[in-house]
């Protein structure tokens, strides 16, 4: 199993049903013996709210953690049509200019990004006639473009809709599907049909896109 980093961002994990079940499945995957091709292979879990209760994210340490990661997984509940704040702060602090994008910023190029999330709204609410008015995919361009800008491939998300009313069995199925995917990565049938990694010649951020720091 290639190196996988699962980042959980749940502001209130004690109240969670879905993310908690997903993380239990991830823990089992992390502990399972693998046919490791290299000593570095396997699954690492990072519970972002537990690791950074003060919101003081250690950017250099987190960039180091990503060094050998081939699949980056973001596990979080969908909050206000987006990611919880500490997940967003992780992006702000970790995906730095000259490392993740811009000149020399190719540290994540050729890796995969997978979103595993859940919504309170049932699937039919994510429809022009539903109370969320848009298909769920309409909320994903910020994720997809973030991945593209840093040269990552955005894999089809795993979504559990209608979390509030989901039965224990539905949540267990979701966690099982998640664990199966982890074990099978990168041998997912749909990956063959996905476009290859983004061509960053078309989306490279030029070196003069940011103001030059003034010497004072
Ligand atoms: C602050 C907050 C914002 C939320 N925003 C949304 C939303 O935009 N769309 C939606 O479908 N559900 C929304 N929900 C419901 C969560 O997605 C739902 O509680 C979560 O998926 C359940 O997962 P868990 O069991 O891991 O907590 C929101 C919940 C909270 C607490």
C-alpha cells in the first residue's frame, strides 16, 4: 500500500457519528499489516483538531509529513457548503508559495487528493428543486481547483448524504466502503477513466504573481 495520509477535521468529534466511524475504519487500516513495498508505506492518521487545539498549525512539520504521501485524504463533515475552519487553515498554512505552487512549488505534483465527507441534507436536497438548490458537485470547484493548482488529481469524493437520519447500518456501510478503498488504492476501477494528473503548464502561477518582500 503506498503512503496514505488521512487528515480528519471535525470540530466536535465527540458528537460525530459518521466521521467517527470513518476514523475507526482508518485506524484499523493503519494497523493492518501491509505488503509494504517500502518501510515508509502504509496509512498515517492526523486528527487536526486534536493535534492543533490552539489552531497554531506547524507549517514546516506538516509539509514534512506530506513528503512521501501519494494519497492525501480529507475526512470532514460538510459545514456551510465547505470545509471546517481548521481544515481551511491547514490549507492556508501548509500549501505555501514556492512549495505547493508558484516557481519551484511542485512538492505535491502527481499525488492524489480524496475528499470523504458527509452532509446533513439528503441527496434530493442537493438538486435545483431541493432546499440546497444545487447539485452537491456544484460546491466542489474550490477543492478541485486547489488540487489542480498544486498538481494533484482530485479523485471522486465519497459522500454520505443525509447523515442526521442515516441508520447505523448505512454509516457502517460508508465506513466499510472507505476502508475498502484505502486497502485497494491505487487500484480503483474508475481511476483508469480519470484524466491523468493536471498539466500545470496551463495553470502555473508565475513568479511575479506575488508582491516582492520589501527590505526594510
Ligand atoms: C456548523 C454546521 C454547518 C453545517 N452545514 C451543512 C451544510 O452546508 N450542508 C449540509 O448538508 N449539512 C450541513 N451540516 C450538517 C453536517 O454536515 C452533518 O452534521 C455532518 O455531516 C454529520 O457528520 P458527523 O456525524 O461526522 O458529525 C452542518 C452542520 C454544522 C454543525
